[in-house]
């Protein structure tokens, strides 16, 4: 009888100890906001959370690449638009220079302005990106990975953007300035055609950059949707449902307090009460 009672007391003490441990764990879940404190809490969920965390880390890196690409295309688009305006002005000056009534002094002024335009275009070609590297690569372009299925260079190389048929646009403008200064009508005519080609080429490059910019925006939209889905799934697996957890904590606390009170009343009985 005494042994049986002792065993029941031991079992009850162990049961209450386990309940107290569960209460402590629930309090930790509430205070940290994390339902999974260790892998053993839910091995399957923990493994999935690890996969999701890895996906989020990859997503962060790709978001940085996408933002860089968007910045680069915006900068390149601004440069190409500016060059387009300069070429339009160069076209006007070339037509004036082709006019036989233009004086030598005026042709000299036109040549100076054309040379200034050429210098500005050279400066655009040498522009730096946000990374401190050339915006328009001087050699082969380095593709950037933006997504699993999207790896490309968002901006053309310097040769692609600023050369026409192997001749730099700035050199075309300088040759035009030289032809205007000399009053060489035949050469001015050739330069006029070359300037037209440069204008069309610049428009094509601006369109190509615009296409890449639009593509990056779509990739970024997809990335953001995927990121939201991953965060939601990870939160559902890992985060504590505070309302449910607090209700469970209150229930366990009341149960433990009742068990302790009952245990205390039972153990107030004397040895003679037990023997009887």
C-alpha cells in the first residue's frame, strides 16, 4: 500500500514537472515569437524552414543584382537620350555648315561647337556605374544573374553604344567639324550621312536599353511575389500564433495549479490515514 502510494506520488510529481517544462517552453515561444526553438520540435518543419531561409538568402542577392541592373539601365537611358539630343544639334550645325553662304568665321564657330559635342559624348562613354566600374564596358560585357532563367548584360558595351561601323560617334562628329572648317562640301555631305547613321544607331541602343529595363521590372515583380509567398510560408511554420499560444499557456497554467493544489491536499493526510 505504502509503495503503491509512493509510486503514485512519484508519477504525479513527474507529470507536474513535465507540465511545468511545457509551460516554460510555451512562455519562450511567446516571448521570442518563434514556435520552433530546436530541430527536435518539428524536424520536418525545421528542414523546410532551412530550405526557405536559403531561398530568402538567394533572393536577397538577386534583389541586389536587379536593383543594380535597374540603376544601370536608367543611367544608360539618360546618357543615350542626352546623346540623341546632342546629335540632333550636330545635325543642325552640319546643315548650316553645308550652306555655301555660311562664312568662314561662322564655320569656325560651328566646328568649335561640334568639337565640344564630341567631347561630351566621349565623357558619356566613359561614365561610371554605381559600382565604380565603367557603365559601358570597354571590353566584353559581364552578364549578371537576375533569376534562375535570366542572365544578361543590362547595358551595351561602349563599342556597341558609341561606335557606328567601327568608328566612334565622337570621331564622326570631329570629322564633321574638320569638314565644316575646310568648307569641303563633299566631305560635309558624307559627314551629314554619318551623323544620320549615328542618330539612328543611338535610337536603336536606347530602345534596347529600354527593353532590358522593362524586363528587369517584370523580373523584380515576380521576385517580390515569390518573396511574399516564401515569407508567408516560413512564418506559418516558424512563428508563434500568439493568440493560440497565450490561450494554451493559460490553460496549462490553470491545470498545473489545480494539480498542485490537489496534490498538496492529498499529501496532508497522515500515515495513519493511509494505513486505514
